[in-house]
């Protein structure tokens, strides 16, 4: 293959890896938004908690798998605590107030992460020690396959949960029409708790899977959460499938832009995409017109 062609394949691999993480974060945001009516803008900090908690648990002697499971549980419990301590008591407040509360929680969690883990980067080992794969002249590291696999498995389990469990159907009903769901006896407070716990779990998994590639820092979740939000806007905030498509698409766009444009524009690409979508199709790719 020509060098330029293999370079484009490399951009595609990088974009799919990052896009899978954006898609998972966007999915958590969309589920929370459609159940509670607000965006959990602290979602990025749960990515940080998952990654850094796993680092700490490994450092104190936990086997890798157990450390990762416990880190996910910790992040889920933090999500539960956040909902019970901040969102639930203020559930009758305006949407703007609730969003500001999530921003405040985000700042508090980032500050706590700074105090606990400091500013230096932390690492996690790759899940398997194998040689990179060569495909069409591009290199694909095995950890990227785990990230892609996480996205596929998480989405599959989520849609199975929605389609084949009573709680999942209640969540879908609340996502379609919160008022009608309440009229038939579905408890919105319980679903709100589920949404924030679910957000914590999904975000923590994302952080654990991406850290062997990017390392983990106390502020790693800020940009990931922001780009997950952009992915949700791109796909449509009322559509879970759209969130997945939006995340993958944003990752690919960002990877190609980073490889062909000046490096300083890399993080600006997501903002440009969001502005263009809001101006041309505010409801997103799969959102209703």
C-alpha cells in the first residue's frame, strides 16, 4: 500500500478507538437526560474515578481483574451518592439549577482527585501482552480491540436490558415520555438513581479500558466528558443509537483532523462539529426534526 493510504487507515483505527469511548459516554448522557431531563455534566469525572481507583487498587495488591471490578463498583457508588445527595433533594428545582449542580459536583470531584492522586500521570498495564497487529500497512494495538469490544458488548447488553427486563422497559418508557411513565406507576426517583449509577459504571469502564493507551490524570475526564457531550448532540439527545453513531463519527472526524490539520486544532474540532450540528440540525443525526 502507499504510505498515505496506510496513514489514513491508521487514522481510522485511532478514530474508532477514541470514538468507542465517546460513544459510551454519550450513551450514558443520553440515558440520563431522557430519564431525568438533565445532562450529567460530571460524567467525565467518573471516567477519572474508574481509572485512578483501579490504579490505586492494583498498587495495594489487588489482582488486575478484581481491581477493575472494584473500581467500577466505586464509581457506581459515587454516582449513586451524587444522585441521592444532590439531584434527588433538588428534583423540584429548575433544569438549569440541576445542571449547575452537576457542574459543581464535577469541580468537587476533580478537586478531590487532585488531592488524592496528584498531578502526575498514572498507568495501567495492557490487558494482554501481544505484538501489535499490522493491517493494510497500519498498526493496531491489542488494547484498541478491547476498547472496541467493550463498546460492542456494553451496547449489546444495554439493548438486551431494555428489551427483555421489566426495569429496562420502564427505563425505555421514561425515555420516551416521562409524564406518561409516571401516570402508569413508574417511579421517576428510582429511575433517576438507576441513571446516575449506570453513568458511573459505564464511565468507569471507559476510563479503565482507555488508560493503558493514554495514561490517567486527575483531569483526564474533562475533555472526554465534553466530547461525549458533543457526541450526544451529534447523534441526537433523544436517541441511544444516535449517541453511539455520534461518538464513533466524532472520533473518526477528530482522528483525521488531528492527522491532517495543525495539532493545536485537535480539541477544537469537537466544538466546531457541535456548532455546525446545532446550526444545521439541532436535533442531531437521528433526532426528530
